[in-house]
């Protein structure tokens, strides 16, 4: 069984705030997870080749080419922008205070 200090340390690493009532629950859950890992460690995997992908799915990418039919003129893109500035830039509300 994990100590309260262990559970609180793990919760801190996971950025989880636990109440005093939740600590025993997490002690049980984490202990169960560690017990399951111990069972898995007993398996003989010497004949299993390492893998990182078990579904054999392949990523399908489109060619990285410019599609000139998908371009909009700058005036069309910025026509609904309420505040515009010179040289094609547009203004936004201040996002940094202080």
C-alpha cells in the first residue's frame, strides 16, 4: 500500500488536488495499478519483437502542394474585420494587461 505522502506526491506531479477523503481512494487505485503492473512484469516477452504501432494503420498524407483554387484575396479575407490598419495588418484587442 502506498503511503499518504506517496499519493500526495503523485497527485502533485499530476497536478491534481486531493481532499483528505480522496486520499484513501487514490491509495487503493494506485495500489491496484501497481499490482497489475507486477503481474505484467511476470510475462515472458523475450520472443516478442518490440513495436510502437499495434494496429498496422498507416498515416495517409496528401501531397504538400499549393492549391491555387483555394486562395482568397486579402480584401475578401479581411472584409469582416472591424478594425483595420495600414499595410494589410489588422488590429486586435489588447491581450496583455499591466
